[in-house]
């Protein structure tokens, strides 16, 4: 055979790329980044699991760079090439054929290929290299060494590991978060819609099916192949049906392109292809990792290692699974790298685990590891184990990362009927659930295990009942909190006490305080303090001191309230627990507010906010922000007040703490009145009142909230008139919490969004002066001094002065003369 003469004309100049049958959706940034990288370097490998879109992305990049490679751009498809140990030139022959280069007799195909491509400015796209990694690596190494102007773009489920290679991990398409207002901007949604309308032209996204589409995109991790297979099902299923059937995704996602390779026709086929390329130890580790919802190397060694997989080999096997795109390297948390499986791969691996007969044993190991770590970290979290603040912050970071593992362990306990272990997990998680506002999660799991309390150890049941009472107290469900706390305290007394006994007594004391039984409240708190001190439980000792300070403040004993709060802060500082210090600073901030020291209160709240943000303690952050907003309002700093209220309302809605939303709306009503927007002020005040009625927590008649609302209403009446205020109050009562928050946070001069609401029936706002305050207002109108009123009512002049101050605040007045005029105009009319 005569050797081929290699001329420029022998190599096609036009891109040797196939036409794409469907539009390419999204990945604008990925295309730009990979194109830029390939323009700067000579070898890039796109890595990722099956179905992630490596080939489509490579073709897009190749087309974009065609002008930079005038001597040719070729796609070399390798999926159907079988490695043949007797013919090491298989890959070289396929590449040469794709490039239109004929072989030479007596010369190695790779040498011929390198000689032909040496002078060319060309781009070779090697597609699907994972089953031919060694052969592809050798070919690339040779071509890159001999052909200085050649570039190679490869797709593979694992890197080729050749000198000069840049590995680009192809990410999933972006997916919307649950409840996102504009899901259509995300790539996964755009791809699904494009493929769904191709399958069924009348398909459309509506308000009714958007939530289901978001569920589908999130469940499928934004993997293009899975999304396309799911979209094909809209011919016969609704989006809601597709979302519901994804629990059995490998049966559902089978309607692929008949002309595609088998591995691209079904989701299972795509993962099977990768699984078949693994070694036996890699397969064992992959299936065992399915018990995790994210993990660290240490966790993998604890749970997955045994006689088949020695602990010292886990690191190398895990690295191999990352390289082969079956395990995803996740974010770093508390100084440790974390890993995860995409949901579809985890489901596949879980099926393999069940088939191997290892599911029960591995889930038991997983549950034991989660429980041990959680109980250890809980001791750090409550100061029972010495640690620095940085170490305590790391505990909360781990809690956040481990919440899905906790859920899996709890589900396994419930499925197996392991009630003791389930309650231990709940008690170990209590600090995280409470501090971060995961109340619904806490309630769901505690109640599930308490339903079977007769199967559990009595001491654990007592602790769980106290924990349930703590959640109820935070949610202002005081009757239920008292019931659960009383039952829990009795059980804890009978079975060894422990930290939950002190916590339960504290709940009972604080409930008594809110019912006005201040003497009983202080007695219960004193008992809780004695229990904590006897047990050496410094964390609960400090918390009870804070509760005692709050009780004394509510009684008006501000000087006496200072000591317990400062003592609690000292304990928390000795523990190096800045979260606990922050809780004390908020108590001291409220004391400063009650004394009228707005600057001091603001400094306390600001100091508390920093460590609270470090651990994302949302309920405490909300309370702190509300305190800061009140201080800013009192100082006339309306811009700061608006900023703090906006953040507190958004967090309150996100966490589901409706009482904090109501309080934020009350402060917003005052803010809008200060800004001169009486209409919005009344609407928001009414919405806050309605929300309080829904949750059963009306404002105390002699409290700040009542004073603020009365002040807003009275000022609005003077400016707008009684009839207009009644009309606005009726409209505000009809608002949902979401509508009220949007109204409160709208720019002062913003036009209302959407169509105007239907007119509401006028409703007269409730008067919020207490009977005693009404009586004193009448006496002020009669011209009596504080001393004269005190003598007539047989109370102290100081008490009268406090009532007069409340009346001035509630009515928005600055003098006794205004009270007198108001009383003549309103009280004579029977108001």
C-alpha cells in the first residue's frame, strides 16, 4: 500500500460535528467557561455521571470554537468501542477514521494519526472515554506531546489523568428552591418545559402545576437525562402524577429515544453503564453509601467498613467513586470535606444494597453512628463538655449538614419500632431544633415516638415530654406547654431527674408568669435553679437565671432583675458559650429598654446579634432584630427600624413563628405612622391583631404591644376620621399574613400591587385602654393630680404615674391636658 500523502486538503476544514436533534437549553455560563478554558489550555475533560449532559455541552463548546480551529473539529464517538487487549490500537483507529485519515501499511495507527495532525490547528472531541480510560489516556498523551497545535476535549465519567489535563466537573442544571416565586428562570425548569411541549404541544405551566414541576426538578437533581425522560411522560400523566411516581423512578423514567444507545434510553441504563465499570470493592462501597444523606470520610469508615472493606481502604475507594462521577464532592463543613450521592444514584445504590441483603445491618450502623455523634455534639452544645466557642459553632454547622441523616435515622427507628433510640435522637437534637426554629420537625418526630410511650423507658419519656413542652412554649401554646411540662416533670422526678427536670420546672414557672401568677412563677424558677445547681448543670442554671430576671422585670422590679441576668451571662462567659451570652444580652437589652435607656438597649441587642448569626439561631435573631427595631423607632432612626423589621418579618415567615410576625407588624404599623402613611399603618395594625387572634395570643392590655396599637389607631382617627379608620381596619383584618407582610414592607410611596381588594365591612378597632386606665383618664379630666388619684383609688402615686405614662403612649399624646380633652370627647360618649 502506498502511504497516504498528507496535505492540508486531506483534512476537512468544516466541523465534523453531527446536527443536534433538539434545542440546547441553558448552561450559558458553563459553555462560556469551558470555551475560555479550552482556549487557554490544550486538554479539557468534561466529567460527570451518566445523563448529566457531557456530550451536549462538548458539542456546544466545539461549535463555539470552530473558527479557532480552521484545520478541523471532529467528534469521535467511543461508546460502542470495546476494549480489546489483543488490539491496543482500537481507539487510535476510531479517531483516525473520524478525522478522515487513512492507515499506512507497516506503521502504527497512532504514529500515522500523530503525523497527520502535527501541523494542524484542530480540535478532537473524544466522547465517552470511561470504559477505555487507559487507551484514551495513552492516545491523548501521545497526541498532545507530538501535535503542538492540537486541542482535545474529552467526555468521561472519570478523568484521563494525562499531563496538562484540566478536569471540568459538569454540574447539574440549576433547580428552583421550594416556593421560589420565579422557578422558570432555572435551567432544569426550562429544559423540562421545552421537552414537555415537544411531547405534548398543548402542555403549559400553570399556577396549579408549578409546585409539582418544582418537586420533579428537585427530585431529579437537575440531571438532564432524567428530566427529559420525565418530560416525555406528560403525554399520559399530569405533573402531579409524575412527581408522585418518582418514588419508583426507574420504572417511570423509561420512555427514551429509541434511536439512542441503550444506556441513554432509561435512567437505570445510564447508571448501569457506570456500575458495570466498577471493581467489586467500589460496588460494595457505593451501595453501602446509600444509607447516608451526605457524609464525611470518618462517617464512611465507621459505617461502611468491615471484613470486606477494611477502614484503611475506604479513602482510596471513595476517591475512585468521586473520580468516576458516582459520588459528588460537596461543601466543606466545620473543617471536614463532605460527600453525597445524587438522588437517582442513591436510589439505585439502595436497590443494590437491598439485593445484597445488607440493608438492615447498614441502616443499623448508620443509626448508631448518627446517635453517637449527635449525643456527643449535644453535650458540647449545652456546655456539658468543655469546648471553645469555635468548636461550639462547628457543632451547629454539623447539625445543619446532618439534618437529613438525622431524619433517615429517625425514620429507621420508627420503622423498626426502636422507640428508645428514637427518643434519644430527639433529645440529642433538641438544641438544634429549638435554636434554629425547626419546630414542625421537632413536633412531628417527638409526637410519633410519644404515641408509643408505653414501649419506651420512663425516663426518656419524661425528657421527651419536657422537650415537647419547650416547643409548645416557644410557639406560645401555654396550656399545652403546661400540661406536657407537668407530666414530664413528674416522670423526671420519679426516674432520676436529669437536665430535663430543671428545664421542665422552668417552663412551668414561665407559664405561671404569663398567667399573672408571679409568686408561683418565682417559686418554680427557684426550684429549677436549685435542681440545676445540685446537678452541676451550668447551662440550665444560666437559662433559669435569665427566666428569673424576666419575671422580676415583668413585676416592675428592674433593679432586682439586673443581678440574675448578669450572673447568667457570667456563667455563659466562663463556659465560652457566646450563644448563651447572647441570650443574656437580650434579657439585659429588654431591661435597659424598660428603664428608657434606648442607647444601652440597642448596644446589648447589637452585641447579641453577632454570635446568634454565627449559628443561625433564627428565633433568637428575630427577637433581637425586633428589639433593635423598637430602639431605632424610639430614637427616630426610621431607616434602621425599617431594615431590622424587614429582616425579622422575612425570618419569622420562613421559620413559621407567627407571634414574632404579629409583633413585627405592630412595630411596622408604628413605623408607617411615623412615615406619614396612616392608611398602611391601620391596615398593618389590624392584620397584626387578626394574626394574634388566630394564634390565640392577644396583647396584654397593659403591655407595649397594646400601647403601640392604641397609639396608631388614635392618631389615625385624628388624621383620617373614625369612618375611614373603621373601613381600613376591616380590610386589614381580612389580610393574610403574607399580604400583611408585603403591605408592611412596601416602599412608602409604592402603589399597591395587583387589583384592589374587595371592599370590607367597616370594623371599629378595639379600645385598648384597660379599665383602670379608663378610670384614671376620667380622673385626669376632673383635674386630679397623681397624688389625688392615688388617694382616691388607694394605690401609690408611682403606680398612678405608670398608668398615666401608659395612657400617653397608647394615645400618642404628650401631655395630661390632651388626655383630659380626649376623655371628655370619648368617654362621655360611652367609649
